[in-house]
């Protein structure tokens, strides 16, 4: 059996994302380039205008964080400028990603910090390369 056929399928999305300028994000400095699976934040499906994590009175985050890994993206990155990226849904199918569908909007999280936002344009499964 060829090695490539033994690899499992993964779920991916294509999205348009915008990273916030450091003055608008609690934690600045995005990695550049955004490719090669090195940047692994979370996304939270919801209002792209949200700028603070939802926490309870015990300071526990009350939102569903979904692990992603940036697979492809631009060689250089400028905050406030939308870019097209491909993200791997890191824990699929073990993690529930049913809300990650075309036209869904999301924020990009590094812990409780919201560092960007985006919109899903398509989703598919296939082999990782």
C-alpha cells in the first residue's frame, strides 16, 4: 500500500481572515508567513465584531473554542487587511465542527485574546499534504 493512501482524511476550510492591529488586540504580533501548520490558534463561531471573550463570574471562558492550524496563507501579513487562508480543523472528527460551514463568521483566539476575525468560504475533507 503506498504511504499516501494510508494517511487519514482531514477537514479543511478556506476563509477570508483579518488580523487586528496591535492597538485593537490585547496580544499583538501575528506569525508571518501563515503557512505550514505552524500557527495554531482557536476559532470561535459568532460575531466577527466581538472583541472580548465571554467569561462567567469565575473567569471561566463560556464559548466553544475550536482548534485550527493555518495550512496556507500569504508570505507577508498586514493587520487590518483581509487575506485568504486555508485552515485545517485540527481535531476533526473527534471535535465537533458542525457550525464551521460556508458563510459562518468567527473570531480568532489566542487564549482569551481576540486577535482577528473571518468568514468561511468553503469546507472539504481530503488528505493533508
